[in-house]
C-alpha cells in the first residue's frame, strides 16, 4: 500500500510541542513532505517556533523516529528550515481559538 | 560533575546548588534575625546574609540558566562551554570564603573571597561577552543583555574594591557611595536589565504574546541606563555630601523608577493580550514578581522623599525595600522561570542518555502540580509578611515568615528532585 502525505501528517500529530502543548502539525510547523517510493524514503521540511529552541534536537529525533515507524518508510530525513519564519497565523484556526479560550 | 559534562548537566547543577543556597538564606534569616535590630549600614552579618541570596541563589541560577537561555534568547552558542565547570567550583569556594569572612568579620577572608569571586565571575562575564560577539543581528534584547553584563562587570569592580577596603582598612565615608553604586548597578543594571531583556524575548515564546513595541524598548533602555548612570556619577562625586550630587542621585532614582514602571506596564499589557490564555505556575510567579517590583519602587521612593529623621527612626524600611525588591521580584521571577527551564533541562538530559523514546509526554506532566501550588501560596503569603515584619522590625514575625520561607524553599528543592526522578 502506498503511503501518503496525509498518513505521515496523521502520524506526526502524535508529537506534541511541550511548551504550547499542541501537536506540531496543528502548530503549522510542517512545511513540506516529499516521498520517494522507490527508495522508501520520506523527507520532512519543518520549522520550529524559535531558532534557539532548546528541544530542537529532541523534536527532530522524534520526527525521524515517527517516520521510520511507518510501513514502507526505511529512510527518514528531517530538514529544519527557517523560511518562511513561523508565526501564530500558521496555527490551525480552531487550535488558536482553543488556546485563546483557556 | 566533571569537565566533560554536557551543558545540560552543568546548568542543572547550578540550579540545584542555587536552590540549596536559597534554603540557607532563609535559615540564616531565621537564626540570626536579631541582626536586623543592630545598626544596618555596613553591618557585615547583613552583608553576609544578602550575598547568600544574591550570589548563592540569584547569580548561581543565572549562570546555570544562561547556558540554556542565552542560546534561546539570542540564537548564539556559549563561547567556552567548558569554562562553566571551573567557574562553578571556584565560585562556590569563593562564595563560602566571602560569606564566612563577612559573618565572622575577618578582613583577610573578605578580601580573599572578594578577589576569588571577582576572578570567577569575570571569567563567566568574559565568556558571555564573547558569546554575544557572535550575534549576527543586534536587536533590543541583545542590547539589553549586553548592557546587563557591562553592569555586572562594573558592579563586580565596585564590590571587589569594597572587599579590599576591609583588608586595607580604608572603610571611610566613601564606602557609602560605593555601596549605593554597587547595589544599584547590580540590581537595577544587571538583574532588572537582564530580566527585562530576557522577559521581552521569552514572553512571546512561552505565552504567545506580542513583542514589545520599539518605542517601549527604547524608552526602557534610556530610562534605566540614564537612571543608573546618574546614580553612579552621583556616587563618584561623593554625592551624598553635596547638593549637586544629591540632586543627581534623586534624578537618577526617579528616572530608574520611571523605567521600571514602563517595564511593568508593558509586562501587563503583553500578558493581558497573550494568545495562550492558560495560567500556568510560571505566570503566577511572574505576576507576583512584577507586583513586588512595583511595591519596591514605591518603597524606594518613600525612602527618597521621607524626612531623614523618620528613616533614621525606622531603618526597617531599608530592609523591607531590599527584601521585596530582591527576593520579592528577582526571586519570584527566577523561581517562576525555573518551573519552565528545569523540566526542559531534565528532558534534554534524558535525551542525551537514551537517544530513543527520548521525550515522552508534556513538560507539564513532569511536574507535581499540587506541590507547586502549595509552594506558590507559601511564597505569596510569606514575602509580604516578611517585608512587613522587616518594616516594623518585629523579630517574632521575622522568624515566623522566615520559617514559612524555609518551608517554601525546601518544597521547591524537593520538587526539583521529584521532577528529575520522574522524568
């Protein structure tokens, strides 16, 4: 069965930003996903909420591990990018609403 | 801890050591509370007590936390990470020698401790300054942090001069001016400037607030710097003994107060408009800290404008002012931020160890919430109580509030260990 970007996104929703307590997909941290079926490789292009994020290595590691757990993926690549710079408007509107309500 | 330890371990060690000094501070306050009844100026036991807090807790935690916070706030790596290991031990030895020297009034130990403290803190200071050189894009936070570390350097020089003046027996009338400069440069120049710069960067990250307006930043920097510089000039020209110098001191104090009020106003404005509305333990501590800072500004101005006679009759106002400004503000803000920083450090430590299944759950799950809130209530009740008891110089009340603060700081330390174990 072919793995899709949606499968990967669903899987990545398990990774929670520890400070904001929202998953990294709904936070809008995942910018792009490339799947190379032939080589069973997935590459994620993602950002972080801040450049100096102390948990950047931890989050990168977790994304890699999460990708490798998917059936059909043997190689995972995580690229941290800073363009465009992340901002609150990238958070899913319903999540933003929820944060404001608390 | 050894020289090959990771920065995470070193930061954790600083924070835990600082928390032990916090308990010692309140214990000393409890045991030796009668010292508050003796003449306050250059009272070496009070100086000893103050430095257990300022150097043992405040600077110790700042040194450890700067390992993690400076890269977060400025996006630069610490220049000489390994130097922290040597500084840590030299600093602890220096601090103990200095505190013992002040407590037993031994000029040799005071001078030795002072020189060792100078050497260890200057290495830390140079390390941070060198790290700042790597900043590519300077913004107001970077400038705020730079100013703070310049003030740390100046405050350190004045402090060392005073420590040596005990040894060379040159403690004269100039010591009062040096003392005033030392206090204002360290607390307003280093602590408030650093906390302001870090807060303006961390609040948007932790609570999704707006970033402060440039106008606010510039106003804050001008007012704080102008205030501190005028106070230092006043002390250089021996300001307490001539009208011009006294005028400079008053003008400096008023500018400083205005800068602090602008900062507090901006804090409330940013936090009220934050996107992440949830109140966590750090939010409570930060609000408490800012309220206590405003109380300290009020008391500081009261001291300025009350008749000298009224103050001479009640020196407790100095102690109350110092306590609420020092522990009420700086202590609460540090404890508040530690509730965020410590779990992060524990997570990183665990990640370094296992490199798999590294980070489970949320930071919040690591914390024993009921303990944190008991602690918060104790601190929130005990700080005003201790300030009031110092104001009226009631020894029984000082003892009761110190006992409450010992309990709160012990719970705080236990909480840190629980977090570390449960991670």
